[in-house]
C-alpha cells in the first residue's frame, strides 16, 4: 500500500521554499527539482484545523478552498490572527510595509518585527520597503491611515499577482519606482502615531529569490486537486505559495500550482496512482490575458 503524506503548506526558509508535511518532514524546493504527487481515487480532503489543533469533526472541505478549513475552524483561526483586530495588548513590535507585486499592484500591510521579511516572501511580494516600526495598535492605525490617504489596499488577490508576473519590468530600479513614490507620499502625511518610528525607503527585490528573472511565462493555474489526479513537473520558479512547474503530456508549458490547494489531502507519489503516467491531470484555468510580445 502506498505511503500517504499530508502537506501542511509551503514555508520560506533562508535556503528558499520548503514544503512541510505532517510529522515534521521537510522537502526543499531548489529550482530544477522535479515536483510530483497524486491524489488517490479514494482520497478525501479534510479540514486542517485551527491554531495547531485538529478539526474536532474532520470536516470535508471543498477542493478549491485555499484555506482548507471548515467554517468553524476558519472562524477560530481568524479570531486569533493579527489582522482580526482582536489582539490589542500584544507587546511585541510590528512593522508597516509597502509591497509591490507588479505594475499598479501595491499594498500596505503589517508584520511582526521578529518575522523579518518572511511575510513578504509568503505573499509573493516582488519587492517591498519598510515604512515604520512600533507597537501593534500604532502599526494598525498607520496601515489604515495609508489605505485611506494613498488609496492602496491591504489585500491583493493571488489571481492578480499571477497575471502580471510574466510582464515585470526588467530592472530593480524600474520595479522599485512605485514603492519609492508611495513611500515618499506616506512619510509626508500628517497623523502618524507618535509611537511609530518611520523608516527610510530601502527597496528589497525578490525577483532573483523567486527565480522570475528568466522564467518562462505561465500558461495557466491549477484550480483544484481532484481524486485520481496528479502532477509532475520541473520547478522553474516559486513566489509566495505558488510553484511554477514545467509540465509535459497533453498540456505543454508552465502551470502555476498554489500549494495551499494541497493541504488537507492525503497525497502519494505519482507512480502509486493510476493517474501517475500523466504529467498533469488536475483542472487548469488558462490565463486569458497574456502580455503582448511574449507569444
């Protein structure tokens, strides 16, 4: 009987992206590595629980859910997150940042000082700059001030991030332009909390870290994992939770796999499934808007 593994998500380490599995197993993801797995025909996707606790009812969750949580576990997880505005007395310092994902796609956000730039890697930020550091409530007030005054969101859908990755400006200076301009406008605003210390604009670029500089443009994205389906491909780049895989078989080219779709499934090696011979046997949504000049 094939060994079944449960993925708990993708993490960014100093060495690059790493797939995490139940039991503490880790799979490093260097570029060029072949990534492959299959969902058994009898597979069921179950809720991953909340805050380190298993779902008490092992609820079945939809294949297209990126959270892989049932309604109750999602509520509990959200209630204890920094973004939920329910933790007002957190004594740890926080940072406010501007993150850029592509032309016209800039967001403001906050992250714990102790996390460094991990949050930006997890989100797939192509480049970013810190704005200020201070207590949690001051960071939240600053985030809200900037959202209103600069008309920048605190969330950008991953579909929008993926759509522009193949058409990024070619130099770090070009990619930094929007962040520098918004940073200058932000520090010139009045109304910053006194306890938040502004930070100079120093744009950090992740294009080389993600492997996007010379990566071929993706043709589409996996929309869900299904029973009996499988994928096997060469990793050409990775950004945030997304793996860009070069696959063959009936669909040739690069497809994006959001690793959040893997959580909650019991997975086996491709050869252990009847679908293992195919290099891509999951539903794919093709990108309809492709930058001119690429094809």
